[in-house]
């Protein structure tokens, strides 16, 4: 028997908490980018952030209403296109700030590494749920190529995130044990050697992280200024648009990598706690549904989304507090940037779709929502 889910039925099953958190983070991001760029030459980034957020909401609901059958049929093509974009950006785009990460389209830039991360999650969930060994090994090989391209950009953070996602999803699937064990061993074994293949500024960042006091005027400057800004905010903060270090531009990249410093200075320790609470609640909701669903594809989607969100939040807040090295990782949906907003909008829209779908179907009675 074939069961069809009408649009009104899907809306009746709509998970409201995840979208509410999603919208809340977007709104917070707009306001924080506004104060981070207030009075600066990049003040128009505030208006771009609004446009990015609107586009993100469109992507969220487009993904929510996209049929699973169609998604699974097009995801290999999207993955392949993104892999080609990684090749293009590395060999044909001009370096900016010492890296080739962006494809410029007019006044905005696209980071293919973000798209590669999210499409890797979906296609990996597809092949693992189908137990398609041949496709999985081909995917693992192409993902390795993607990792090499991202590392070469260079983007150490996204390289580690993509590998971690691939490794953990393979691990929780209970499949390909020899593959993930071998990959983990090779990854750990190669890490000391990878240090010598890094760019000079990447090595300097790691050294600055280990010895910040000796590099206070150099590579550790951003981190130390971020710590000062957060500390000066105290418990309740100095108030919106009243952060002295923010408005005086003492914290570079405060609209992007170091936006947590702006939150800490103007909204205080409680502001950072509120942000962490929203992410924790989001992760908790996804974890609940990952435990409930009987369908492996959606279980992997929920789990992978949790991994991606957690890694981004931990690294961004960690580098703002000086407990993690600086890697240029944005705070999801809050930091300035269209690529990360589109990425997390897609992932959360997909997760919300999965929740509505798997609330109706189980593994036994599900055929496909066509």
C-alpha cells in the first residue's frame, strides 16, 4: 500500500521548536552583525546579513517541502558539482587574506567547503542507510579528494570537520569497521606531519594559541582582545551598541569569527549563556528524534547535523575564549556570511522535514512521499 502525505498533514506534524530556535538565531545574528559593523566601512554587511537570512529562510522551507525521492536522486549531482567548485576555487580564484576559499559572484562570495560539508552528510546518510558498499567506497575516495582540496585552500577547520563527520557517521552506522579504524589511525599518525604542510600563518596561529603571552602583538592579538572584550562585559554586558572595544574596532573580524566577543561585551556572560542554551536545546531536540526514528537515513541526518552544529559552536566560542586555536570557523546563523547561513538553513530544514515525515511513517510502513 502506498501512502501519500498531503501538505496540510505535513504542516500539522510540523516541529515548531527547531524552526523557532532557527529564526531566533537568525534574528540575533542580524542584530549582532549590526552592532559589530556599526559606523565602519563594512556597515552594509548588516543589510547583506538581512538578505542572507531571508534567502536562508527560503532555503529552509524549500528543503522542508522537497520530496525525499527527489532529494536522494539529485544529491549525487550536487555533491559532484560542489567537488568541481572546490577544484575551481583552488586553481582559478584569486587568493584573499592568504587563502583561496571564496568564489566571487558580484559583491558576495560563496564558500564551496560549506556546501561540500552539508552535501557530504546527505549523500553519506543515503549510502549508509542503503548499505551500498560500492557507492560508499567511491564516496569515501572522492571525500578524501575533497579533504585534500579544502586543506590546500587552506581551511584546516573545515578539513577536520568534514573528516570528523565522515568518521562519526561511519562509526555509528556499525558498518565498514576496518575502514574507519584504518582512517582514524592514519589521521592521528599524519597529524604531526601535517604541521609542516600548513601555511606559515596556520603554524603561527597554533604557536600563538599555545603561547599567547609571547605573541600578544602578533598572531594571538585577536584572541587576547576577544578575551578582554568578553571579560569587560561582566555578567550583564555594557548594553547593545555600547561595547567600547567593539565600536573602537579593537577586535578584528568581530562581525565574523569573533562575534562571540561582541555578544560577551554588549550582552554579558548571560548573553553567551543564552546563545549556548539555544544551541543546546536545538541539539537536544535533534537527539530526541534521532533516538525515536526507525529510519536509518533520517537517523544519520539528525546525528550528522548535531555533529556539524556542535563542532562549529564549540570551536567558535572556544577560540573567542582562548581555549581553542583560531581557525576562522563562524558561529552558526549568527556570524556574518551567506554560505554558512545557507548551509545551516538547508540542514535544519531537512531535519525538520525528517521529523514531520518520520512522525507519520515507521520503517515498516514507509514507502516514500511522492
